[in-house]
C-alpha cells in the first residue's frame, strides 16, 4: 500500500482565499502546504480577456453552475448561482469589480461577536493586498492585486454621470476611500487590460516554492476526524480513485460559501436533524452550518437608446472584428470591459448615514439577463442592488454523495426592509435617467416600463426579474455565540485543527461586491494561522 501523504497544512479549494493562504503560509519556508483544487489550472482565452465574463457565466470548465431551489418570493424561478472552478476560484470568472465596502460593515461584524474584525483592525489588510494608483492615503501601493480604474469612456456613460449630478448626487473619485457615496467609474482587478485573478496575484509568485504543493482535479469529499480532531481529508482524484491525505497541523476549508458548508455536512458536522434528513451521520453537532446564506439580489432596468451605438451592436460583426484588433494591438477598447462601467452608491433617503443601494451602469442591454445574452437593438442597463440585505436562507446537503449539489434556498427579498430598499433604489434610478443630460439618448424605458408606478408593481417586477449578483456569504458564520460556526480566529467551534477561511465566514453582508472582503479575510487569516503556529 502506498505511503500516506502528509503536509503541515491542507487547504481545500484553490480559489480566492485558497491562493492567498497558499502564498502567505509558504513564504517563510517553515511549513509544507498542500492546496487541493477540484477544477483545473484555470487558464484560457475567455478567462484573461475581461469581456469573456459573459461566456464564463455558464462555462462548465470554469464554473460549477449551481442553481437555487424555486421560491415563491422570486417568482418560483431557479436562480443561477455561478461559482468559479479552477485555480483562482471565482476570481477566474467574476466581474472583476473591486469594492472594499463601508467601514460600518466591519464594525458591525465586530459588534456581532467577530472580535478583532472592526474596520480599524481590517483596514491594514485591504492596504496590504492592493496595488493601485487610484485614491489617496490608505490605499495600497505595493500589494499583489492590481486594481485599475476602468479606462474606457463613452459619451453615454459621461452623460449618465452628468444626469446623476443633475439629480444632486456627488461625484466620487474613489469609492474605496473614506466615503463610498457618489458616482464615477468602477475600479477593477485588471492589469493592462487583462483579468488579474487571485491566482495571478498570489499563486503564480509562490508556485515554485518547494514547500508549496498544488493538486488540481482533486475533489475533497470528506474531512477525516479522530473524535473531534480533524486529521486530514479524503480526496477523489481526476481518475476517480480516492486517497486520504493527513494534515499534521491543520485543515483549512477555503471551498467558498456554497461548498465549505457542504463539505462540513458531508463530514457529519452540522445541524443534527438536517444531517439525518440527508442520510448523513452526526459526528459533531454545529447548528449554524449552512444557515445565514445571504446574497445580493439585483434588478436590471433597461432603456432603448437612440443617437449612438451601444455594446449591443458593437460586440458583433465588423465592429467586433475592429475591437478584437484594437485589443490585440493595444489591450484597449470594449474587450477590456467586464460587467461594470459606471458605479453609483446612493442613499435612497437623504437622512441615511451611508449609501444603501449600489448601481451598475453599462450601455448594453440583455435579451436574457441570467446568461447575459445581449439585445440586438441599442440599449442600456442600470443594475440596482441593495447593499446590505437582511434576508437570509440556507444551504444544505441533499444526500451523502459529494457529487450531488447541495440544496440552496436563498430566501431572497423576504425581509420587508429589503423589499422597501430595493423599490426605493429603482425609483431613484428612474429619476436619474429622467434628468436632462440623458434626454437625447433615451428613447424609451423598456423594463420595467412606464406602466410600473406603485410600490406593489415595483416589487412584483423585482420578484419576477431579479437575479443575484453572485455574492453568497455567511454559511459558516464567524462569531462568539452558539449559532456561530467559526470563532473569531476562524476555528470551527468544537473541532480541533480545522478552520474555514472564505466568503462563508462573513457574519453579515458587506456594502458592495465581495471579492475584496474575501481577500482581506484571507490575508488576516494567514497572520492568525502563522501566529498560532509560532505558539504551537
Ligand atoms: C460570476 C461571478 C461574478 C462575480 N463578480 C464579482 C465582482 O465583479 N467583484 C467582486 O468583488 N466579487 C464578484 N464576485 C464574488 C467573488 O468573486 C467571490 O465572493 C469570491 O471570489 C469568493 O471567494 P472564495 O475564496 O470564498 O471562493 P472561491 O473563489 O469560489 O473558491 C472556492 C474554490 O474551491 C474549489 N472547491 C470547491 N469545493 C471543493 C472541493 N470539495 N474540493 C476541492 N476544491 C473545491 C472551487 O473549485 C474554487 O476554486 C463574483 C462571483 C461570481 C461567481
């Protein structure tokens, strides 16, 4: 029988958080680290070109392609829940938008029991991960992640910014600075027109270290437990064979907000009645596993555009040929655009201390928003998302087979405060587009259309047409209470030598896209792990 393999740390998931941990834990050469990734190397044309984003939304090589259960609150539809697969994880397929969130988000984490995670305590980690020339003091200048402002400008995007000004909204040159409020061009994780993933920033520079071992096509199917001590991981390899790998120090789950709770449950760690219903043994009762599933839910308002070409027409035929040439020669043009062009962080009521809604403006419109299939006639879209939803759902294993996806019940838009906020956000969006600066470009509001006026009509539109913007969090919530899954040092409560480090540990939603917050969590987690290693 082959000798069992053993490493100091085994990281499950080579995604956003996984790549950061792999780099930081191997830097001093003292620890051996194995990172297991179920997907592949994560390279390819669609990955590196930002405009490949829409292809990646459904690409089975790079995307797990989960779906929610149908729920009455969102029109009994199955909502698509893409998740990245391959080294880099969701940063391989995401929209690249970089948002730190608001200081209050992290202070709220600390107030809810995530001690040590207040804004003052996490801000240095954002700075450590960034390399950007945007903004002033407090922004990172030498970190691994390249962050650039979207370079392309279009008459209609400038007109939209002018319309926002006419509506009384401030212009904000850096929404990742002290105040998020206002409008401007998005910041994206790109370097000279290419996607810059966590694998580019963190894994590539560490890959040659002799103490870092990376295995792709390796699906962790179960955690190995000796009583309540985690000793390693069972792994299904590409050829279907299964092996067991020992962790001398710790196993770190970094499989993301969908798969980390799933793997805990497959290993018998979770809410006892849920485990039993799925035919799983109960090895350690931990009631919070898979609860607190929170995501950003967005509606997309569309207008027919006149007087200029939009991406609907310029991404096909001859104009697309010209764009490809421009991209190949100069790494510029519309192929450098991912999902966001102009941002807006608005207060739906002036008395609010901070924005409660985020906008995504782009001069393109979709015949099918779920798969980003573009319209043929000129159009523009304003995506509207509530920043800090309270609605929370669940994610639970359906059965003991690790190849069967978990059941996801997001419970989106169930909290009345969320409904009110989203409706208010859409009303402000319509008001901005009706300002004089947009008059010459807007031919008609297509969706929801001028017939939608009352709160009930707006809400009905949101329920039937919204999609998530792919930011699930919270399913292995960090905290100090009985329902928390991990403690503030990210240790799974009641289990030794096991931590979770990814989007699932966030106690509550941050105000904006989640990649930056996940990266901060992983940077801080690496420091915690190394401190604990020194004490061991
Ligand atoms: C389509 C899309 C668009 C998005 N757009 C943006 C955006 O523009 N800006 C932004 O800030 N955020 C965006 N996000 C969200 C952001 O990318 C995620 O919040 C973040 O990357 C999650 O990081 P993570 O480490 O938690 O998980 P991931 O990066 O998803 O990593 C998990 C990794 O674990 C692997 N894995 C899972 N299970 C196993 C297993 N059992 N064994 C081995 N490996 C396993 C997966 O294959 C994956 O590589 C988007 C996400 C998606 C999917």
